[in-house]
């Protein structure tokens, strides 16, 4: 047998190499979308993006925030109000600039990256780079969170991609002096007259007007989806924290203590999951190891301490999101780190969302219908007023005279849009801002605000003094330039994303998978 192998070893070697190459092409060609795996999340530029790559970008996002790279994070969508939207935008926008920057010959060198890192204030002493602070940051902040020096360099490289792209794409933006003059109106003092139609006033006038049961029932039947008692949950949780004699540790000693604490939490979680299979619950497992379980009252997903009685026991805010990701009563969460604390929680109670009955929703329906009637009354009053005002002023009457004939009394206001005075009400600020599009002697159409409607007439706009022009000219010009740059860059980014053909894999299933990444 061995002699046969020796005689044919060249053929066998060739066959093995060929088989390996074919296998590699078949298994690892990430542009072959017919071979989608369970960890594949999306496609970008025709390439499959896996869960691990998304997780890496999300870690880089959190590191960028910690480093204070706010402009980089913000302009790539990382500060959206909704965390999932923020992370989705940042991840895909980062992948786009990583692809586009090298095509435009933007390739940061190691020296460029080192210069940026050394410029971070957290790594400086008296304006110079302090290597000891850098080393301490690596030991205390990066390593305990699973980062390395390489992650730091990756984040800085991406920020340089963004910075250079932004500069290159927005270079053509210019601003004319006429644009600056127009924008400078915010500093010019104005005098105006205002008629306001406050919704609260009309709401109070509806106080004695009864709403019939038929009106309430009709609204309830048409809008049942609005009246839902939200899902509520209650959890048991453990908080692992450093003992008093270790809370003041610094440097490597603190890192070591936190690592030991993390291992304790991990060990307990593993033991508890094993004991659950034998019928032991979370609280009993905790008692066995001498840990104290904290039991919460029921809470809603958007609940906060400010909206609940002081005696109500809620979990720490950082646990609420995780609590609503657990699917079954008794389920145990992953370990959640918040500062120097490590949490594990178990779902104790789940009260499903349910529709409110008509009786339960009565007070809400009453408020909604009265608000609607007040809103309609405001719109009707302001609409009739502007028609009558325009007719009277065409006949030669002043704004004040026309208002008096309607039984309305205009309020006289003077000031400038900027700087905003703390003594000025929100209503007054809105009145002043509405004059920016008016010429002297011109009356506005009906302006809508959250609190109601208003009509203004601009009596006079004072000219801007040479002194004020010199003070504000440069800042206005720079602000207009930056607005133009942002618009141009975001339009470029929109087109670049379209060219990238970003799409989630397998529709909703993959979106839920991507959402699960964001929960980490």
C-alpha cells in the first residue's frame, strides 16, 4: 500500500491542492449569495456582511463615543434618538466610507493615526502626549471591555477616512455676501403686532360642553389600537459589585478585581442555567451561593422613576431594555456590565399587553375629543380672522384697526430673534422668528404652533449697525458654509449608500437578527 502511495505521490499532492482550492472558493466566496449562512446579516457592495463584522463595528462605535469623536459619530448617524436606528446608520455608513475612501486615494498612514491618538486630551499632560496615560487607558478601559490597541487604531483610521472624505467632497461650497446679509436678519431688532389664538383658551370654553356617550363610543370603535394597556414585566436580578475594601483600587489592581468579579458573575450564570434543568429557580440558586436577589414591581418598557410612585421598586434603567428581550418566564439574561457593576436578571412575571375597555379608556377619549374640538375652534377662528383682516387692510385700514373691528386686540412686541432673551416667552420667540420671511408692512398668513395659531404683521426692521455686522459676519458665514457642507456631504453619502445596494438578508428574519446585535 505504501509503495502505491509513493509511486503516485505527485498525483495525490496535485489532487489534494486542487480539492483545497475548489473547497475554499466554494465555501468562502462571500459574493455567492446562494450560500447564505445563519450568521449572515446583510449585503453591501454585493458582499455578505456577517454578524461578527457588525458586532465589530458596534464595538468601534462605542469606542469612538468614549474617545470623544463626536463629529465622526454624529455625521454618520450615530446619535439618532432611537439606538437601533443610530447603530444601523453608523455601521452601514462606516462600511460605505471604508469602501469609498481608498477609491479617492484617501489612505491614512500609521504616522497619521499615531498623530491623532497622541492629540486626544485624555492622553496628554500639559499639552504633550503622556505615554503613561495612554498605557493606563489601555489597561483600565480597553482591555477589560475586550478591546485592543488595534481596535483603537481602527476607529481612528475610520475617523480619518471620514474627515478627509468630508473635506474633499465639501470643498466646492461657497457663500455669497447677500446670503450672509439675509441670514444676519436674526440680529436686527424688529417691531411687530400679533394676534394669537391659544388652544388652551378654547379648551376652557369647551368645559361645560358635554360629550355624548355615542361620540365617545364612535371614537373608541374607530381607534381601538390607541387604547392599549402596555405589556408589563417584573424581574429578579443580582448585582455583582466590588466589596468595600476593593472599591478604591486603581490601575492593574482594579482591572484584576473587576475581571474576578466578572468571572464570579459568569460562573453563577452557568451554574444557575444547569440547576434550572433540575427544577431549581433563579432565587433558590442565588440563595444557595449566598447572593441576595432584588425583586422588582411590574414595570413598562418606557417607564421611568419620574412617572411612578416613589415606593415602586423599578430595576436600574440599564436593565429595562434587556428585561423586554427575554421571551419566557424564568429566562436568564446575559451578563450586563454598567460601570463597575455586573448584573444578571431573570424574568419573574410577564403581563401581556391587552386592549382597554371603553370604560377604562373613557378619560383618555374625553381629553382627546376636547383637544380635537379646541383645535378645530382655533383653526376656524384664525382662518376667519385672516380673511377678514386681508379684506379690511385692502380697503385701507391698518392691522390694528382691522383687528379691533373683529373684537381682537393685537399685542405689540419688539426685539430680535437672536440672541434669545431668557425673559422672553416661547410664544414671543416664535412671533419674532416668524418675521424673518416678512418685509416691512407685510402681514403673515396663519402660523401654526403646538399651542395654537397666530398672525403677525411686521411694522419695522431696524438696520444692522456696522459694529454688529463686524461682530457677526464671520460666525454667520461659517455657519452657512457648514450647513452647505453638511447638505452636500449627506447628498453624497445618500448616493454612495444607493450605489452600495445595502439590503438585509431574508427580510424580517434578518432584521430581527440584526436588532439582537444592537441589544448588546
